C-alpha cells in the first residue's frame, strides 16, 4: 500500500512505539519483540502515521490464525476479539509514552 512519507512528529512517534516491541507480545507474554508500525487507518490521511501501534510480523501480517497467534492482516475481527480493539491498543501506547516523559 502506498502512502505519504511521515513528517518529523510522525516519524518520532513510530520510532518511539517500536522501542516497546509488539504490544500484543508485551500484553500476552511480557516479551519485547521486534516490531513494525501497524497503521490503523491506512497511510494516506493526514496524521495517519500517528494512528499506529507496534506489532511483530506474526501479529501484523503473517496471515496466521491459530491458537497461538492471530495476525491483524487479514483477520481484523479475530485479532480484536482476542487482543482488544486497535484504538484501545493505541491508547495504551499513548499512556506508555506519556509515562515515559
């Protein structure tokens, strides 16, 4: 999916959240795992890069839907059923970042 390049504020946010590792691995197993930003509402809207949560490859786009792991793509409904709404996970990340300051 094409999108616009992040501005400095958006880049700072995405870099910061990825320091925490995958939010699902963190919540479910207490692990800090390598991750990538998942764009909740795509990559083209203004501020889209601020609406991101950190997900590992398995929870982001592996295509898995097993008892061990549900991937956000393409299983959004199952992902949110198991791990929580994306906007709630975003709010959790915002709270973690505010606590850090």
